[in-house]
C-alpha cells in the first residue's frame, strides 16, 4: 500500500481546481454575460477550494476507510488468487 506525499496532494489540488475554476467561470459568464464578474467569481472560488481540497486529501490520507493492510487490492477478497510464477511450472 502506498501513501500519497504532501507534494502529490498539492499538485492534485491545483490541477483539479484549475479545471473546476474554468468551468465555474464559464458558467458564470454564460449566465451573466460579464467577463469581469466571471473572472472574479472564478478566482475567489478557486483559491478557497484549493485549500479546502488539500486539507480534505490530507485527512483522507490518514483514514483507513477502504484500505486493506499489506498492499492487497480492495477487491482481493472477491477475486481468486493467481498462481505465483513458481507455482505455474509445478
């Protein structure tokens, strides 16, 4: 099992917010027709949610919900185990 680094969480937060903020700004522009208003709302929303997403990611990184110990995939209990390479030639 791996744990995400602080750097990875930060990059994920920023990349997601860029996409989501552009979407918000476009929706505001189509509703209001105001570029200035759309950019203002997009920037306020984007900056606030970058911080919220980052802390959300860090919190979830501390929780064990949906994780299994020892690096087993989440669906390991429902799928039959594949033979190891040494067992295939026996």
